[in-house]
């Protein structure tokens, strides 16, 4: 009569294959989870910087700022932790756009933050046409 049970060696090999597959799958899932968390934090900061950028432009266009023109604005936000600097820059004298220096400015917003021992910087840049001052 032949025994129809598995040998100890066959059971150990099957367990080794099963554990190896589970380890690989859990490692892939963990890396995907960490990547997802990093991307979510990055996107949160992108939207915060973009909102600050657009608020600065809107305030500038609608004269919600003080009578003097603001050249630089610095905001420190706690949650998410981020430093935002928005600058109103003149067009460079060597630029082809020198004909527009009277009413066109450059708005540059930089956001910086630290995450996972890295320094991250994100910039938004645009041109803005200021309304002509009434004479």
C-alpha cells in the first residue's frame, strides 16, 4: 500500500514558495503606499502654492493691496508646512519684451518645504499686465 501524504520536504518547499510570494507582494504594496502618500503631500502643497499665487495676482489686478505696489510677499504656512515667496519682478532690460516694461510685470511664486530629508522647491511664473494708470 502506497502512502498518499506529502513528504516533509514537499511541504517545506511549498511553504517557502508561498512565503516568498507573500513577501514580494507585501513589499510592492508598501512601496506603492509610501509613493501614494508622498504624491498626496506634494499635490496638497502644489494647490496651496497655486492658491497663494492666484490670490496675489487677483489682489494686484483688483487693487486690494495697499496704495504702494507690493514687490515681495512671504507667507509661512503651518499645515502643510511650507514657505511661500511671491515676487513682482520687472522685465529684464535685455529682454525682447522691453517695449512692455511699463505695464507688464513678471509674477514669480516659489514654495519650499522639507520632506523625507529632501528640500523641495516648486515655482510658478507668469506675466501680468497691469491696468494703465489713469491720467
